[in-house]
């Protein structure tokens, strides 16, 4: 599974998908990252992308178990908010290249599960306040794992300010959202 939005936050993934370990980083070429009309991250293919294009989406990769995939489907709102696709992603199992920076074109290409919202595929929207917190936690983790700083600054930061001042209510909601949906017993379905 290739996570490109708030699922960059490893703690969120460990809560939502407890049996699915982080395995590396990935780069999806020919796609653009943005915040959609719901206030959440989305991606869309770029039809005019060239091999040298900067139209790319970086993310974290997890080995998703079937039970965790079912949980993630619920948390991602499949099929109403997002749809599932298998797309070739360039993958670095250890997260980075020999010098600590993944070298484009040097990862292995693997078909990965990706969640995409095809109904709300237009960029330019503002993120929800609680989502800014989750994304900032995810950006921190993504950078630690080797996602390039230049990508974060060029693509994510125009939507997700690093110095966002959020009220306690937004941060509390972000923590609840990170834990995912739970049934009456407190267990994530």
C-alpha cells in the first residue's frame, strides 16, 4: 500500500492498520498531489507528464494485510470518498539510496494499492484544520524515512503550513481521526 496523505503519519497507520508494517518509500510518477474539495489529500494523473517531469507523488509504503486493508477501506471511505487502484510505484525497500537520498529511476517498480478520489479531482482547496496537524506529523515521518525535502517544500507546503497554529479542539480531533473508526467495543472494524 502506497500512502501519500495523512497515512504518511506512521502512528496513524499503526493505529488503523496494526498488523501492517512500514516497508519503505515510494514515488508515483506522472501524478499530481493536491487537497481536494473534501479538504483531504488526493492525487490525479497528469496526461502531459514527461519522464523528466516533476509531476510525482512521494509516499510511504506498508505491507498491508487483508484485515488491515478492510479496516483502511472503512477509514478511507471506499467506495464513496476514495476508490482503490493498483498502480506501478517506484519503491525503495530500505527507504533511501546509499547516500540517504533515493535516486529517481533506481528503485524497483512494484504494483501497489493506492486510494484515489476520482469524484473530487480538482486542486486548489484548503485542508481541514485537523488534517493540517495529521499531515504535519506525516511530513515529519516521511522526511525521516527519506522522502526528499525538495518535494515536501514544492508540493506539500503550499497546502500544509509547517507553522500552522491550531487550537486544542483541532488537535484533539486530529488525534481521534488518526485512531480511525471504531465499533462499540472500541475495536477498529
